[in-house]
C-alpha cells in the first residue's frame, strides 16, 4: 500500500496531457536557470580587490637588469608597478621584483575594456594620495588610490565608438599610449591637468579631485577630431574634415583657443592632400606633453631612410610647439625619431649611429661610439641599446658613457624596441621580433616575457 502514491508520480504512468505539462515545466525551469546563470555571469559589473598590506618604501633604481615581465608596467612613486589587460587594471609591489607577483590590488570591469591608464604622483606639497586614473570603452573614467585601489573619484565621458582595448598581450599601448587620455600642466601655476577625449568632445579635469575645468564640443561631422595630443601646456587637435585640415591649439588649463595652423602648401584636394600627415614626437608619455611634431602638406610621406633609398615621396618636417602655442620649424631636425631635452636634440643617423646637437645654435655636440638604438632621453641622460643590446646611459650634453648595463645572454641580442618607458631611472622596454603590427602576437613579440625592466 505505501508504494501506490509514489507510482502515480512516475512519468511513465502519467497521462499524455500530464507528461506534456511536465515537459514544458522542465524546459521552463532549465531556461530560467540558464538565464539566471547567464545574467549573473554577463551582467555589467565592477570588481575591486583592495590592498590588504601597506606599501613598502620607495625603491631607487640601481644600474642592473631586474628581469623580464609578461606585461608592461608604469611605475608610481617607486612603490608600485601598474599593469593593464583587456578588462583589468592591477598593481604589484615591489617595483624591483624580477617577475610578476601576486597583485597588491586589482580592478576589473565587465563588459567594458580598458583603453587608458595614467599614474598621477603626489606633488611635493600636496597631502592627497597618488592616483591611478583609468579610462574604459563605456566612457567611465575611474581614479583609484594607488596605495589601496580604492575608488577616489569617477566620471563619465561619452566614448568614441572606436575606443577599444589595443594593448595586445603586454598592455603596452594601454599604459604607454593611453587612448583619448592626456596630461599637461597649467602655464600659470604648473598644476597638472588631465584631458579626456570622447566622442566629438574634450573634457579637462583636476586629476586630484575629478573637478571639471573646461569642456569643448566639436560640432560638424562626427569623427573629425580623433587625432589629438598635448604639448607641455597646450591641447592640440586636428580637424581632419576641414579642407584643407587644420590643427587647433587650446590652452590646456583654461580651454582658451590659441591658434589654428596648417603646413605650407596644404591643398584643398584631393582628400590625401587635404588631410595631410601629422605625428607628435618627443612626448613625455604616449601623446602627452609632446614638444615636437612632424607634418607634411600631404598624407603620402616617406621616412628619411626610405628617401635615402630612392623611394619617391615627401619627407615630413619637424616643428616645435611652445608653451604659448607658437609653432616653429625645428631647424636641423632630420630624423623620424627626434628627442629633445632642454637645448639638446638627439637623433639617430642613417648609418645607425646616434648624434646630438644644440637646438639654439645648431652646434654638433657628440656622436655615439657605436651604432645603437635610441631608446629615451631625460633631463640629464640619453639611453641607448648597442648591437649586443646592452644598455648605455650617456651624458646628455657630452655623450660620455656614464653607466653600462650588461644584459644577460638569455635576454637576447636581436630584438627591436617597441614602446619604451622611462621613469626616475627605471627603464621598461617592450621587445619586438617584428615591426609588422598585423603579425600575430607569437611572431610580433620577441619572447613570452616580452618587457625588459632595467635600472640606470
């Protein structure tokens, strides 16, 4: 007798109608479970893993190779290395670790993609925290406290539809050439200014508080103002749809319009003449605080090396951009890669050597003793990599080798330099095996642990 009630609920003994109802209910239950699971997995979300330990004292760079890293770091106050990947930004400590270690904190967003990361250190007299400012493909701009990862302030800028994660395997472009995010300084008081570009608009902020300083909306056809950068105290944007195109220069701190410029000979057509070539160079980081730019009256340009080989085309000229927005031809500049520091201009020669000149007088200063890759300059030094890929730190004014950093053989001697990052004596070099950006990561990067970190 006790078995009978159970038997009535076996599907095999149900009526056809009851079996159909049971089947429908089962399918609905499965669909609800899948929907709930999918929602929990795919819903927009932020996840912050805060730091649980204090930061160490700042590390000073020593003249040695620290190691090889899989991701590209920016360094904040000598305490943290900050990295980015498609949907995550994270920090590690100490900065001198030879390999990547357990994150000190991490900040993940879904489904947005990281498009830019900038470190903002504390000024000498300011008591607030150092910040890591992140920009995302959904328009979020989030400032994190560098020590803990805690959100300090957050705002939103309507994103350009072409903004996506472009950092590839190392995150190099995201941290070393952040998209649509720049820094400059005020021409009046030297305060740092954060500038964030979005869809046909530009917003300037106080990076410490997130307070907006000014904004500019670019009217007309959408997508015409995607080529932009900052000088030391200026914001520069190219109106690509003007005929011919124009550079528009604004004061970075106030938004005051300073001037409009185009190279001599720029034509009203055809399109490749009207939308002429321009490229900022000698920048502090990415497209921020660039002291020079190269331009030609046409889009069809060749490099000095290509021109020397007999290829037909125009070689772009190099121009300087002053703190007042004045634009002048940089007399004597002849290379694609021209780096300046104060009155010294450093360039690679066609024969592979590196030389330096005075910008004001044009006087020759020095030439490297061997062919070398020009990596970076700062206020006192030039950083070179020789044929063996040992790193030479050369005096900016005399060319005297101050430090020689011998890289272990396992680091290799035939890599090419991609992004190069120089911060307070720490040098991070993204090593490439190819200059073809269309190559997949396996063939594009030199090694699985791509980024070489050295101190100087």
